């Protein structure tokens, strides 16, 4: 399934974890790793002369060359096929174009955790790619010290699959279960009865009961899919604020991967992703696989 994997990079320190996840997936599926760096031309002054523009871009191009070589060297050290390219343009647009041109099966990208005012600002390249990509996007938290996972064996032993019963959630589950089967991972399906639209304590019992029953049905659907693949699976229905409950659940089951659907198709700076998926992507310490 994941035989052509694209790793966009901006050369940031702390990218080893993202590279390791991409390399391990490619090794597991016998795939090819594509490394891409985009020289961001969107912020250049319009009045800049051609000679000045070339000099302005040169440091970024050197950085891109070094960053992509680093990724392909890592892949080739694991006897994987690898390709690299440095492009110019708007990063998220070029990443999506490259993915389309090369029939990429998955994109693996680093993401910075955000707090406070920074967390409120949407529009990062990773979020735009997650929102607009037609293929799964695995976001991996960039570390501060450039550490990679302690071992590339058994990266995914516990997989958390949140579901709301939607088509997007089912597609995410299918991708997650494919990975779980390859890694012989345990699966945890969870549904969160959202308490934000109303106070559940004051809601009629019939409404709460219907929501809870819907959650049981949704998680059982995922569980049936897991059992068909011979996987160990648990189900859970929670109540609360979805993103918070999902992050807490991921911690409770010691998850190595969260797989979620996203319905977002707009590039509005404040509404890039479905709110729950966006919050989980920004705050999760473990990789999140987002599937449109």
C-alpha cells in the first residue's frame, strides 16, 4: 500500500524522527523514498532583480541539497530505492504537485508542536498538505535535539483509531489497519461523545443513550475490520472534548500511532482542518496519520 513515500523537508533540526518513520514504512513495504525540498519563493519581494533573486535563493538551495541528500543517504543505507529533488515555489503547492506527478502513496512530514498564540495560528505547510492531499499524510513531531526513535523495529505496536462513523473515519481505519497488520500491532478503536455542544449532564437520557449507542456501533465496525485481519482489538466510548479525550486515550493505551479522518478541503487560515483532527495533530507527541 505504501510503496512510494514522499518526505518533504525544510532542513529543520529534529527531523530524524520523521525520516526514521518514512524509512521504516518504505522498508516494511519494499518501497521507494522521495525526498523533496521547496525553496519558498512566496515571501520574496516582487521588485527584486533577477541577479539579487538568485543570490537570495542560493542559501536555501544549498540547504535543500544537503537536506535531501541526508534523507536519500538514510534510505540507501537501508537498501531502499531513493530519489531527491529541490524545487522553487509555494511549499505546500509544490509538495502536492510532486505527490501527484510521482503517484505517491503517503507523505511523511515533520510538524512543530504549538502552544499559546503560536498554536492559534493556522496555515503551516504541514496543515495545508494534510488538508488538501489526496493521499494519507503522516505528521511526526519534530524533536528539539534531532533524536530518532530508539529503534526502527516495531515502531507501531499500539495503534489508536478514533472514529465517528463517517466515511473519512472508515478510510482512516482501513489505512491504519493495513499498517497494524504489517506491524502485528494491537488496535484500539475509540469514539468520543462530544460534550461541547451541550452539557451532557443536562441532556435527556435518550439523547445521551443514542450518542453512546452510535459510538458503540462505530467502534464495533472498526473492531470487526480488525478481527478480519486477525488483529487484537479493544473498543471504548468516552465523553468529553474530543481532542482532549483522544490525546488522553492515546496516552492511556501507550499508542505509537493515531489514525484519523479529516474532512477539511479549504485553505482558510483559520479553518484548515476539521477542528478535532487539527487539535490532535498540533498537540500529539506521537505520529498522526490523517486520511481525507
